[in-house]
C-alpha cells in the first residue's frame, strides 16, 4: 500500500514510511501482536556502535570498581547479586547519545510512543557472574489498572553480548501488553515463586541486536547460571507528558549542539511543563498539541 499525505494520521505517515525504508515492518507487526520484537544486526547495520558501547560499559564498570562506588542494583534484587546498573550514560560518554538518536531506535520509539516522545532513560545493565532472576513486571510503574492500551514507555535494549536463557536473558509473556494490567504474585512463573509453569519465553538474541518491547509487556529475566560478562544498554522512550526517569540537565552543551533541536526535544529542553510564575511556554504546548487527538502524534 502506498502511504499518502493523510491529514488524520500525519505523524504516523512519516513514522511508518521511515520504518518501511529501514526494513522494520515485520518488527512493528510483532510489537503489535506480541508486545516485543528482536531487530537483527543486518537491519540495524551498526556493529561498530555496539562494539564501542561494549568497550565503554566495560570501562565504566571498571572505573566504578576502582572508586568503590556503591553498586546500583535493580529494585528487588539481593545484595549478593552480581548485577550492576549504570545510569546517566549520556553524561558519562557521548556515544550513548548516538544510540538514542539512531534511526532504527528512534523510529521504533516514535512508533510506540508518538512523534512527540521524550527520552526516558539511558542506562546499562551488567551481570558479572551468576545472578538471580528478575520478577515479572511492567515498565508502567505507578500506573493503576487498567493500563493505557498504547503504553507510556518503551524499552529499546542494545544487546552487547550473547543473550540466551543461561546468560540471564529477558523472560517475556507474549501478548501480555494487551492485558492492560500488572502481573499478580500468583501469575509469576514457578522459578520466580509463582504458580505459572510455562507463561514466559526466553528472548534469545545475538550481539548487535535490539530487543524492543512495549512498557505494558510483562517481562523479567531468567536466572544467570554462567560466569560470563552479560550487558545491554537501554535507550527508553516515553510519552511527551511523562516525567522521565532520568534528568538530562548535565548533558554537555557540545553534545546538545551536535544533535540540535531533535535531541533537545528528546531531553525535554523545550517542554511546556515545569513553569513557575511565567506560565507555560506557548511553543512547547504547540509542539505537542496534536497528541491530544492522536496516539501517534
């Protein structure tokens, strides 16, 4: 089908045309049907970026170790866990802005979160040695059911090492983004203390892939049972009205200048929220006005 200049879907026309040009139509279909997808390395065409991110994440972990920085962990993990989470990556290495601005990541982020989406976080999840599983959850934290059908956040994970069940890959519940609620305790799989035996599937991906999922999709991780170094970088996006998980105030002016207004918008530098006595900026409201009518805007 030829995509026209249709006023009712003006933002989606551009996003979907970009997705078609990038070879992402199958990924979009999988996101709609199952709530997650794997974008293969041949589609992303960014092997060098993945390698540089792996080197940077490894270096940042070593720096934190030398400085005896407290190990930032996932909520709910035990102190014996080998997980380290690195936050605020764009303030530590400018190459992570390159990931956030990559056409494949940004196109899928805009498809899921609308053309006016913001950057939610840039972080890395590292497991060095064996590690416990992460319980099933959604990324719609603090949102009571029923959840919004289009999701408030989405996760674009850059897979830097081999992700298999034994290396603690993602555990997904296919189609759960349609449930419009969070998983209950009894709906956890048996390996996580619940009653379900076969609700989850391992999302196995090679280095250089993206694992992308809707924030409403039920997901966790399998226990990591080997001694390998496992790492992925998350560039997560959110709806324009969401409060991002991360503050981007300390991102360098040089980096903002390099990418210009597009990155400024992603970091909410032009948002209408956050005013005091001067009131909201009209331009900021105008930028997101069509999002009042279309989830693709």
